[in-house]
C-alpha cells in the first residue's frame, strides 16, 4: 500500500505523467511531498481526492511574487489534511506592492499546523496565510521561518540582515491578523 510519495523535478511538464499511473492509489496517500524547480503549476491541474492525506509538503524555488495559491487545489482535495509545509527557496527575493488575491472559500476542517519556511514577507506569502486564516477552522499553530532555505556552510552578513528584515516583515504583517486562539511562532 502506497502511503507516501515524493515528486522532485520540473513539476509542470511531469505532473500528469507522474500522477496518472498512480491515480488508483492516490486515495491511500498520507504524505505528499513536491519539490519543484519551476514554480507551482498546481492551480492548472484537477486533483483527485486525497482522502487519507495528512501532510502536504511543497519545496519550491520562489523567483518572483507569483501567487502560491495554486497549492490550495491540492489542499482542497485533501479533506483530512492536518499539516501543511511550504519551503520557499529564494535567491534574490523581490517584494512587489499589489493587492492580495482571494480564493474561493474551502473549509479546511482538520488543518492544525502550517509551517512556512523561507518567508520573506512578499504579498504571495501573506495572501496564502490569509487564505488559511479564513478557511482553516481548527488551525492551532502557524510557524514562520524566515531563514534562507539554501544550505550554505557560512552565513553572510547580507543573508543574516535579510532574514532579520523578513522576520520584521512577518511580525508587521501577521501579528495583527492572527487571532489569539492560534499560536503564531516566528523563528
């Protein structure tokens, strides 16, 4: 029985090629991990129901302020999802002033923990948090990790400064948005 799948690569062109052959067992998955080098094209694909999926992890390169709301299509297809983790790898992060996009409401009745790694304070990250705040009924904890997701032996001063700036942005953006019943952890 297949309970865990990890997909790595240029995601957009291979999505159908990977999921089609295993579509009959997708309902058994408990953990789905996607690592993509070409951004998220998840919003353009109709996912089957992941009736047992408990954890969804996305590790993606973040080039611009492109919306991350595409991952909500997988989340919406997973009625028992309890944990969502997004790892953003950014090289030269860019903040663009734009309005937050809004997704159609989709009650997330079991989602308890959200972890956003590589949070830079861009609109795309903030709109994803807002989506969860509006839809995750039993959300208990949001963990924001502004540290770079690029593993290097030595952290440069500019990396440390950028992480501190990201931490400050996270506090400014989220402390007033997150209700007291939800624990907000900014690392």
